[in-house]
């Protein structure tokens, strides 16, 4: 694989990650994990949530997305006391996705 092909694949990967966050909220983890495993970037045994936590925190620090935790008695009962986290792209994140897609 040459440098141009590798760069194109990385760009497509990040565009896909941003697209999944836009479409799927918290369900991002398994979709992104499957994509990374399918490309041979990470092993299948990697925990999707713990691996992506740092990626999402980095994207949030860059201003590309924002997170919001929601915790209600119903959610707590279903998720063992853990809140549900929703992610949304910011205007900057949407622009980054457009640039990566072009």
C-alpha cells in the first residue's frame, strides 16, 4: 500500500466515524468497532466502548462533537446504573466531515 492509498483509506475511515456518530448516537460503538476490525486496524477482542472513549474524548476536545449524558430511573435500571450518552456533531464536526468526504 502506498502513501496516497493509505491516506485515502484513513480519510474515509474518519469520515465514516463522523457519519456514524451523526446517525447513530450512542450506538456508534459497535458500528465503528466492526469497521476498524474489518480493516484490520484493531483486533476483534478489543472492547468497543473503552477503545472509542479516548477517540470520542479527543473529538470533543477538538470541538468536533458534544456529548450529553441522560440518566433516568428507567435508563439506570436497563444499564446497570450507567447513564446513556448521546453524541452530536458540532458545526465544526459537520464541516470536517464534509471536507473529509470531498
